[in-house]
C-alpha cells in the first residue's frame, strides 16, 4: 500500500468521514503544534507535513483540505481535555468536592495556551466554517456540561442540593468558573492569570453556587 493510502477522507453527503490509519495521530500531533504556533490562516501545509514527518501527499490523503485538519485537531484536543475532567469527577462525592474539582479543570482549560488560541481561532474563523464552533463545543464543553448535570441530578436526589433547572444550573456554574479570567485573556490583559487569581475564581464559583443551590443540614 503506498504511503498515506491507509487513511482516506471520504465525502459522505453533507459531511466528510475520515478513516483513521497508522499515521493519523502523527499528522494530528504535527498539525496541532503548527496551528497553535501560527493560527489557522498562518499555518502552511508544508510546515505541517514537515512537523508531522510525512509527505504532503500523505497529509492530503488523510485530509483533503486544511479546514478538515484543523477541525479534527480542535476536536481531538478538546476531547482529550474533557476526558481528563470526566475521569476525576466522582459522582458519589460531596458537592463541595466535586464542584471544586470541576472548577479547577475548567479554569485550567480556559487559561491554557490551547484554550485561548482555539477560542480565538473559532471566533475568527466562524464565517469561514461555522461548524467548527459546534464541533468544538460538542467534543469537549458539552461532555463536561453533561457530566456536571448528571452529578447535580444525583446530588438533588440525595438531598444535598435543591435545583429545579439542572441544565441552567450547570451552565451557571460553568460561567462562574470563567469569571475574571476569560475576558482578560481574550483582551490580552498581561496580569492574568496567576495562581492566586485562579484559586480566587474557583473558590468564588463553588461558594456562590452552593449559596444558591446548597441544602443546609439541620441538627436533629
């Protein structure tokens, strides 16, 4: 089999299906580095192929255009970040513990180099390929939101939280975790975000959420 022919992108109606092969991860790793360094517009196929250690023919056999490659890189990285968060959330633990763990992971992703650059690229390229934002959201943030919602339902059933609208509460918590961080990063405020600010944001998110939805235990 010629080099690169083990992984072919096929047009299947309204979307492109990518068949994974032996050099799939190699191409994604090289593309990730170049996209984060140069952005979508500045990234060249030559640089991506060189970084991945494959020929341009191999790269094109995996991904017929740069848009598909960037989309796959964003989905893969976001999914990896989300999986790390899901693995550490104990659905049977107390609300303060679970919420703090979730908040720490959300703050870490929002303030990471990857999180900042992909967010900016998603916004900048929304007109070019609007499906990018949807794919990015469903491959990562949506999974975390679902897991947090699942935990909130269990905590409500155990009498630990009092929440009527689970989905809204999950969204509120996610937004609390970005307070005073994401906006500064978007606008390039240089003093964001030292560890003390991250801890302050996490503490505030957990405390405010529990103040609204926590159930006070009465002695008896």
